[in-house]
């Protein structure tokens, strides 16, 4: 029987001082996050800030012609809704659930009020924002300079870091949309990783068999992003 996630399963909420956490707790609502659901669209305003516990959310930029690419990913280490806290209200990207699970949500006005008081919550969420910006910057560099095999390794490792599992449910089409490449390229890259004994991929399910092998094969971008998260938000 699956264990019901608690708010403390989110790394940011778990890192808050007890007094701050207890102020927020009555306003936190556990909600299901089904695969593929769009939580926010380009220019749309989120009524809630989400703290994932067992799901992964992708921030995706969609071009006018319908093509898309992932610019960042967040899971239990972070939150969705940075723009609300920083006063921007909206972003040009959309948020899509990449891996199904659960998250705790809180109304935007409640978390904004706590954030504007300064103190531990504000400090923690600003550190997370810095780490998120680092991820976005490194993603842009990676997409420009590294092979699709390396990009797929980076994407898999970043996803695993945010999921507490070695299993991902992900179609080739969805991976292609996230990486901004053709589906045929994803099939070839995934096939290469499978032949090397690093993953098992069948019918939309990816199981990582050799994480150390993926880390040896991935480009430097994964280590840069992980290093920033570990430095700014130590577990």
C-alpha cells in the first residue's frame, strides 16, 4: 500500500523552521498531479504555488509553430510558481506534469504574504530561484553544444534526482518534446543507452539499470546543475 506523502517530503518545506512550517501547514492541500496535465500556460497566472512531493513538473517553452523544448524541471527539491513570489505574476513558459504523482499546493496570496515578511522562507526560496536559473542557463548551453545521447543522459539524471525512484513513465514523443528534437533521434539515443546496459526502455517505461554508467557518459552540464543545487540547498 502506497504511503501518503506529507508536506515534509518536499525539500523546501522540510527545510523551513518549525514555526514557519506550522503557519503554512493549515493552508497546504495535497493534490494529485496526473501525467501530461498543463498547470499553467504561457502568460497565464497561477492561483497556487505547488510544492511537488512525488511528481515532476517541466517548464516548457512552446514556439508559435507548436514546437517546444524544456527549459527546466522541478520535483520534490523545489516548487512551481517562482514568478508569483518575485512579482512577475506570469511567465512565457508553460508548466506540464512530466511524471505523475502528488504535490502540495497553497494559494498564491498566502505564500506571497509569508514571503514578503522576509526571514527564512524568503531566503530559502531565493536560493532555490538562483539554483533554478542556473539549471535554465546550463540547459541552454547543453542543447547547443552537446550530443543528443549526452542530453538524454542529463535529462534522465536530473529527473531521477527529483523523483526518488529509478523508474520513469515517459513516451518517446514526450521526451522529444522536452528536448526539442525529433522522435527518431530520441529512439536512437535511447537505443544506444539500452545497448550499453544503462537503461531498460519498453512501452513508455524507462528503468535506469546503471546510474554510475549514465554519470560517466553524461556531459559536464549535469554536474554543474547538481553542484549548484547541492551548494545552495544542501540536503
